[in-house]
C-alpha cells in the first residue's frame, strides 16, 4: 500500500472513520493524518449580536466548517440559545462543499450551493439567486469567516451589487505539533508516495518543514490538492501539482489521483 501524508486532522463521521481515511484505504492507500492547522474562535459576542438580528440580513454564507462551528458556539452563548437560529430558517444559507453543508444541517438550517467546489462557483450561485432582486433594497448577507479569508467571494459579490457583512470569527494558526509529527512520520515510514493538501494555509504553514524533511519532494513525491485555490498555493511554492480535486469530497480526490 502506498503511504499518503494527509495534511488535515482526521475527523470521525456517524459511520465511524473519517470519510477521506475510508476512501483512501478502500483505494489501497495508507493515509497518515497530520493536522497542519489549529484554530481559535474570536469575536463571538459580535457574531451573537448579528445572529440575533436575522431580519437585518438577506442570508448566511459559509465557506468553511470552522465558520459553522463559530456560529454553533455563538448560538450557545446568545440569549435564547438555539432558538436564535430559528429566525434564519426562512433565509437562504449558502455553503461550499458537502461537509460544510452537513455541519450547517446539524444546526437545523437548510443549505444551497453545497455542490459548489470553490468560492467562485458559490458566488455565481448567490448572484443567480438574487438576480431579480432590487439590490438597493436588499439587506446584506452575513459572512462568518476566518482571518485568512480570500477576497475572491466578497469582490465577486460586490461587483454584482450585493452587500456582504463579514465577521472574522476564527483565527487560523500553524498547528503546534505539525513539524514534529511530519518529522516522526518520515523517520518511521520514509517518504510518502503522496502529499495531500486541503487548504492554502495548510500549504503555507507546512512548506518549510516538508522541504526540509523531504528534499526529494520535487522529484519523487506526488502532490494532490483539494480545489484549484489550494493547487495555486502549492504552485506558488514552486511545487508541481499532480492531482486537483474539483470538489472537496473523497470521491473527487480519488478521481483526481487515479
């Protein structure tokens, strides 16, 4: 079996294994999960104040599971707790990816755009949703996001006349054990056949360690990226991307790797 370094924390599912872990094992790969990132949730009270005023917004936008988690935390802290989110059920909630959609559904909200593989496609769906609306009378869309959010989605919506209110609700940081875990993994198992990146920040925070521990990364190791944005981040580091998953799903990843 080919070893894969997966730069992401393994996450359990209702069926047991992480879905990426199961899919890779079923395809005869041996995945090793190493978290590249860790997160700190911030500005919770600011987010609570906005969530309590659903009537002031036209909808919600999520581009990450961490943003969904930040809303879940805010809902627990706000007056009325989970009841606070009931007012959002009548408004559209736009998401990128099935995993984020599942997290939103767990909050009791329905979703649109879950098949969107990236922010550009999601922006197209949002713009289409409001294509016949009077933009001057439309309330802003609430966008809980991280400190490293890309500007692509806000810029696309702004160019279409749609107002976005972003709340930075979590910080992305390098995982404190990432370098040590990568070093130990390579020492134990040797160089992996594949390295799988899940986000641009994961590329940024692991690159120095990877090139130090794996000097052959350019020549003998294949690299897979989840989505074109992550692939671009890999290329900007001077590395060759072998496979790009069109959407953030295990099936799309395996299709790209084969």
